[in-house]
């Protein structure tokens, strides 16, 4: 008998992304000034340079929301075998990653944009597994 109630792959994808998104959100909350300073310098030559605090807050809200939805989604997947909440969390995670991708591309950080691809592929795999 599986400890994940026959949803091993889905739960492991959710756990990976929960850790990723919540850690990122907690980092932004605990070091807001450091993150604003870093991102402002990262976007100094992009059209986003004057909107960094607003955009960072938007990303923070999306990351934490996705993480919380994935936590509840994993719980419902384990206890009731329903995947609706987990899917919504993964969809929100995918939207968040697309926002980050746009930012990296506008900042001309192509290596950073490419690293987001790994997270995006895992997120899409999670959605595929839940369908």
C-alpha cells in the first residue's frame, strides 16, 4: 500500500512546488527591502524598473496563494481523492511562473528565464497527472 494513497507522483510534484513557492514567498516577506533592492537593480535597464515594489507584491501574493492552494489540494487529494483544489493551485503556479518569465525576458536575463522552464515543465506535468 502506498503512503500517498495511489497519488505518489502528484503529491511529490505538489510537495516540491509547495516548498519552492512558499520558501520564495517567505523570503520576500522576511527580507522585503533586500528583495526590492536586488530586483530594482536587476530591472534597471527594463521598462519595469519603476514598478518593482508593485510587481514584487503581485508575485508574492500569487506565490503564497499558489502554495496554500497546493497544500489544501494535496490534503484533498490524499483524503478525498479530489484534485480540483490542487489543479487550481498548479494553474496559479503556472501563471506565476509565466509572470516571472516575462520579467526575466524583459530584464534580458535569458539564463534566469531558462531556469524558470524547469519549474514550468514540472508544473505542467503536475497538471497532466491530475487530469
